[in-house]
C-alpha cells in the first residue's frame, strides 16, 4: 500500500472508508459507540480526530477467532459460546489497534486512545452494523475486517469524525 492510503470513519454515517488521497476505494458498514463520540478514559465513547494504526493483530487466524487481551484464545466464536456469555463484547477475527495522533485531544493524559484500547475489530453483532452500539471501538463484519486487514499497515492514518462526509482530510 502506498503512503497515500488512509482510513476514514464517519460516526454519523456508521461507515469506514479505505481512501487513496481523496478517492474512496472501498467502504464498509461499521458500528461505533452507543455512548456517542468522546475521548475521555472510561467514557465508552468512540474517540474523534486523527489516529494511526499502532498494530495489526490476528493475521492468518480463522474468521471469528476470539481475542481476549489482544491474544487469540484458540476458540472460534459460535452460537453456543455466545449463549453461554450473553452481553459479552466479543472481539473477533482481526484487531487494528489505534493510537491517537493529536496530543491533548486523543493522545496522552486521560484522553489516550491507545491506553483506552480502541480497536477496529470483528464482531458477533453483525446484524447491528450501521447502528452505534459498541463499547467505544469500531466494529466490523468478520468478512469485512478480513478484507480490510491486509490493506492496512502500522502508522496508517485513520480519521474518525462525526461528519456525514468521510473525506475530512
């Protein structure tokens, strides 16, 4: 991927776009925080502003692999597992761990995206994509995060905004 590639996430539209400069290459439906947008630690909100991908986790893992503490448990999420753990916020398939790029807004102190463990990740709630229902992260369909993941790299810019447009660069 060239350095002109970046991700744009519109909280208003619940859409993630892979962009090359100003051109949208591909877009996917996502789910951001039920609590809305915000940066404070413990808020359960999706942080806004410029971020970068710190790390990609899960390359080569089977779709619906369960992650706890950013490590595969060796399990694959199933209806039986979900029934045994109702209300669990499942982190599945792949993780793109974000770090804030704006000191004082989403980096450092009590607004640090990295320390808040904000990810783009697969979800068990694929039927709720397009609705803001997450605990702060950006959720994607498992097949979609598998498609996006190899196009991403550490340091890749990510803009999260409340705008209807995803092209706020």
